[in-house]
C-alpha cells in the first residue's frame, strides 16, 4: 500500500518512500539473463563488424564506435547492479557475473564494489571522505587554498580533464594499481591484480586472433568513449545546481539519497543504453532495485518524476558548476564564486580544507 500524505497524495517523505520501494527489490531471473544477452551479443557483434571494417578503411568503421560504446556502458551498468546484489538473488552469482564484466570494462569488481558502497553511505556529506566520487570543494574551502592548489582544482574541474583525459586515465591506467589504498589490506590488491591477470589473458588472446594493431584500433576508441560517457553520467547525477550537501550534524542518508541525486530524464533510447541509471534518486534510496524495475517505480509513483528532474539540455549547464555555496545552498561556478566575499572565521571556514584531490584521476570513480 502506498504511504499517504495528510492531503491524500502519495508522500515523498524519504523514509516512507524507502519502505515502499522495498517491494521492488526482487530480481527476475529470466529478465536478468535476457538483459545480459541483449547487451553482450550486440556488443560482440559490433566489435567484430568494426574489426572487419578495417580492410575497408577504419574511418568507416568508426561510425560503429558510438553504439558499441553504448553497449559497453550498459554492460558496466549490469556490473553496477551486481555490486549492489540487485541483479540476481544469489550473492555469489552477482559477484562472479560482476567480476567477468569487470575484465571487459577494465574494472576491479570487488574493489570497485567496496568504494562504491562507501559512496552511497557518504554521498552529500560535507564532513566525510569523498571516496568513490568527484571531489567538490565548498566556496570557503576553495578560497582558503593556496594559489597553486586553487589552480590545480580548477584544472581538475575543467571539462577536458573531467570528461576526456580523466576517464581514459582512470580506466586504462589508474584502475590497474590501487595506490591510494596501500594500507587498505589485501582486498584492493587481490581484486585489482586478479582483474589485471584476467585482462592480460583476454587481451593476449584477442591480439593473437586479430593482431595487435587491429585490436587497439577497434577497442581503444570504444573503451575511451564509454569511459567518458560513464563519468559524465555520474557527474550529472550528483553535480546539479540544487543538489543536496550538508554537514554531518544536519545530514541524513534518506534526504541525501532522494535530493542529492538527480532524475536524469533522458530520451528513451538513451535510457535503454544507460540502463535507467538516470533514475538515480530512486537508486540511491533503494539500491537493491534492479535497473529494469526502476520504470515500474516511476509508473507507480509519478510524483518522483518531479524530484531533481534534469533534462538532457539542462544537464549541459551543469558543466560550469564547480563549488558548493553553503550560504546559497547550491552549486555555483568559479565566476559566481569570484563575486562572493572572502571566507572569514567561523563555521566551516575554521575546518582544515580538504585537499582538492583529483578523484576522476585517482581510480575511485565512476561510482554510479
């Protein structure tokens, strides 16, 4: 039964919604298998078509890179659901499917699952580590940094870095060594090295079949484009003007989940390729819902369509947002922050500012 607000409408109170959303958590085996099938087979077919097109001139084949990258993004979204235990009833099946997909997407699954879980727990909290996410400083913190670190942060937030160099570096190089977790025990290293070993075997086999040059000409463009798309999705799902950030004493998981994640209302074809990840506010509120059941939630609870809604056109404006203004309680651009008075003592300005760590380049992202 849907929870009712005093006026008779369905309530959007986060705790009540979370209880209702529990009814959508049950995965359907046949549907999960179908989703994998209609993602893997087209991806493999497009890959082979790209390889075959090399003899006709690679520029012709590059037209197929975009849909191939779309299917690789969708494959990563299945890994994402597996990491939440949402795709199959069995934890073991979820984990092994996730590990296999992790080899294809160059993602150490067990390590990524750990950092992604931390992202869900800490999302929107100004006082907790931004593990698994894009680092975002407050205006006060940015103003308190030395000039060199301010420049470093501005470079990190530049679109060419966030959505170009950063994603490629993250998936191709930085995911190969968990250097930021040297004291994190054996798990990060076992997950990463096991994935690396499997990647070496698969890549060596593919290069033996099609040749070193053809393999790189086909797979690198697909991987780089898919990485950029994935990071863009994660960015706009948390980096929009009226998102939610609070200090620990005012922060709650439920509020951060519902109001700190957007509903990225994409066209139907993009919703399919991104596996409904745009329904991100619902996902953060109840991460055990399989992606193919998220449309059911919006159908049964249409009031959720108006919370944090972001269209494709509106999302382009989010690129300029780089700092959290604690006074206005919204994200602002560097230009807007320049017009604000310098930080004075008191409040959060008394805290030691977090160093502007380029998380997009540090292997802790994307945490979709």
